């Protein structure tokens, strides 16, 4: 709602659609540079439509808000990284890494986004919530503003930060409709657990947290995975399934209700002791992007328009690391800098002048990361790889540890593990190495 | 610990459900569908099968976009609730 005491300008330098991390960052940076910015979101309150996994990398965020690590609503700094490979029969391999320095933290995205938006407002951004933007207005092939219901508002430039469901870009014909190959479904539960219980169960201090990824049977073998993140007084658990493979699994009758997967995780005997006396206090779902580069629109700028964050496909999802929030913020910052350059030119926000944004993105660490991890994306979507990578090590350790009389040598155990997957140790080693290189 | 039904999970959330549905289903296209992927993949259980036909209720919708992505019939006319209605996330 627009507060009645604000004087509402009729024209803005920039309108930002969507107050997620990408939109909030671009509005903040632009306002700080002195531009008149309108930021709109469809939520009741900034952040209240946001849902993600739980861990954010600090580096890129600090370039926008240098005091974010001291001032923002951060829950815990990730101290322990855990990864589990899960088999069908209760066999599980878990590795743990105890981190040496603080590079990422957990935060509630609704809370953090609200903080980011308040920072933008402090710099002069006008933020209006409860606004569904129905359309980007165009005139002579140039985006000139937004329409929501009967209301039209104009600006020199529009920044599209609408996230993964790109209704506005689809309507303009700039991207095609959603493609299951490129998307994944995330489903999540938030469990209320006492702080000291979390600390004891996960062996961490008050401000230390755990980021835990799960692979294998937790998604019934559908490429994707599970996650567990610890917060001050809650634990987030969830699963992410690659949409195209989820469709195949549904068609084959392997999955009846997607929401059962996250309940399976909550009730799983290996994990449920960690949140014995917990209560589910929130449940939700959100789409995410499986393959950023192919989701990326052909161009990131059009006359009068820049595309940032998820909408631009700028998210890295390697299977063991998700970097969406920091990429979103960073792309918002680059877009704001490009707008400043473009608006200082005589012709304003022409495609020519906005093109610097595309160049900045291409030269940035984000684009580089997306390219570097491209091959692994293909691999993570392959159900066969997915099954193999979990079964062989599980078999190996079961051979090694579950003994009756004789202890096998490591080589014997390895040989048997390979045999169980119908390959010789050598050919398998080559295959696995080929796979690992791509990771 | 006991398994929660989808209704029980959705009840844990804060909601302000709008009076008008924000998603519309083209029943002609929907009726001829075999796979009924929406029923299996919607994380809120908004799609159910009654007498072989798919029924849709928008009330528990999490606004995720799965149904519009998976519907093989293109029968889902999808949009967002107006005026901040719908789900209100706090801890996600
Ligand atoms: C299950 C899951 C787990 C994830 N885990 C992590 C993680 O651990 N770490 C990480 O860094 N990233 C993670 N991500 C990715 C991360 O959430 C996104 O990359 C990030 O939120 C993208 O930011 P954004 O600002 O581009 O879009 P969003 O955060 O989606 O924000 C878009 C905003 O625009 C609004 N909007 C959309 N359309 C309109 C419209 N027409 N009118 C008005 N408002 C509109 C929406 O309400 C929303 O507030 C995860 C994602 C999912 C789904
Ligand atoms: S948007 Fe998501 S939660 Fe809503 S009906 Fe479609 S699949 Fe279900």
C-alpha cells in the first residue's frame, strides 16, 4: 500500500519489478546514486513470498552492503558442511567438513529481504507492496513503464527482477514459457527446535550453523537432493527435484505426491533424532532453476529494460552448492551501475547504452561460474549417474564394514562394489573419473 | 512423530486467502488428460481426482508455478493473487 503521506511522483528514473534480493539490491544502489526509484512487489510485506533453502554466501553481498555481516538479520555462520549419500536400505555415508573461516550464513529470506528493502528506502527508494504488475508497458519498441490493473506508471528504465516465474517477460515474448528441463521444484518445512537442542544435536555454538546436503534415495532417485540448514531456533529441511525427471517419475508411477518426500525426510530414522521434539511451523514450495545458462534470456537488455537475478538465469546450482541470493544481489548491483551509465548519456536507456550491463555480467565471476559448472549440470540431471554415484560407494562401505567373519581388503570390497554395478573395477574407475572431472 | 497430511502442513502457515481464484483451469483441455501430473506434483495438493476428473481448489496454493510448468494440456491459466493475498511466509 502507498502510505498516504508520501508524495507520489508521476514519473521515475527507474521502476524495479519484484523486491527479492535482486530487485532490492538494484533499488538500493540506484537510490544511493541519487536516482528516483520505485520498487514494487506483489507481497503483503516485503519478503513474504520468498522461499529458498537457507544458506547465503557473504562475499558479493558485502560489495553492496559493507556492514551487512554486522547489521543484517543473520542467524548462524556455517561452520559444518555435511553431505550424505543415502541408499534404499538405510545405508548412509556422511562426510563432514569443519570450516576454517566464515564465508556463508543462514538467514530467513523474508527477514533478510525486508532488511534490504529498508536499506533501499533509507536511500530514498519508494517501495510499494501488494502490487501485482500485470504488464511491462511498451511504446515504439521500448519499455516505458508498468501497468497494474488500471494503473500505469512510467519511468526511463525498468528493471525486471520478477524471479523464476517470468510472466512479464513471457507476455512481452522475450522468453518462452517454463521448460521442465530447466527447472526444479523445492519443497520445504521449517521445524521449531530449542536453541540449545540444536547446538547439542549438531555440536555447534550459538552462532554456528550446519549446511547439509543429501543425495540418493531421499528423492526416490529423482535427480535433485535434500537439504538441512540450522537457524537460531529452527531447522529447515527440504527436497529439490529436477522437474523433467519428476515428470518422468510421476508418469512411471514412482511418485504419487511430491509433498510426501519432505515428510519422508522429517520422519527418516537417521535424521529424526536431530529434531525429536520439533514442531512444523511453516511449509512451502518454490521453483528454482536447474540450468542457469539455458534459462538465461537471449539478451539481458532491451530498449528501456534490464533483467536481473533468477529472471536472468543468474543462479548456480551445482548439486552441492546453491548460489542464487548472492548472484541476484550482484546482478542487481551491476544493473544499477549500467543504468547510471546509460542515463548519463544523451540518448538515455537505449539498448546500445544499456548493453554495458550484458558486458559486465559476461565478465563477472557469475558468468564464469555458470560456464565452469555447465558439464556437471548435465551430469546431475542424468538419473543413471545419480544412481551409480550413490550405489557404488554405499556397496563399498557395506562390504568393508558389515562383516561376519572375514574382513575384506579394500580392493576386494571395491571389486565387489563394482561387480554389483556390472562393471569391472578398471572400466568403472575410468567412468567415475570422467564423471568426477566434470564436477 | 507422525506423518502429517497435506492439509495439516498447510495449516501451519499464515494465510489471507482471496475471494477470487487466481488460477483458472480450462476444463475442456483438462478432461482429456491421462497423466494428471498436477495431482502428483503440486506440492500443496490443490489438484485432486474425484470420479476420474481433476478438481482444483486454489485456497492452499503456494504460488510456486509447478502446475503451469508440468500441465501437458496447457490448461492452467496461472497468475498471482491480488492485493498481497495468498500465502505469507515468515521463516523460509
Ligand atoms: C528450494 C530452493 C532452495 C534454494 N536455496 C538457496 C540457497 O540455499 N542459497 C541461495 O543463495 N539461493 C538459494 N535458492 C535460490 C534463491 O532463492 C534465488 O536465486 C533468489 O531468491 C533469486 O532472487 P530474485 O530477486 O532474482 O528473485 P526472487 O527472490 O524470486 O524475488 C522475486 C520477487 O518478485 C516478486 N514478483 C514476481 N512477479 C511479480 C509481479 N508480476 N508483480 C509484482 N511482484 C512480482 C515476487 O513476489 C518476489 O518477491 C534456492 C531456491 C529454492 C527454490
Ligand atoms: S502454483 Fe504450485 S501450489 Fe499452486 S496450484 Fe500450482 S502447483 Fe499447486
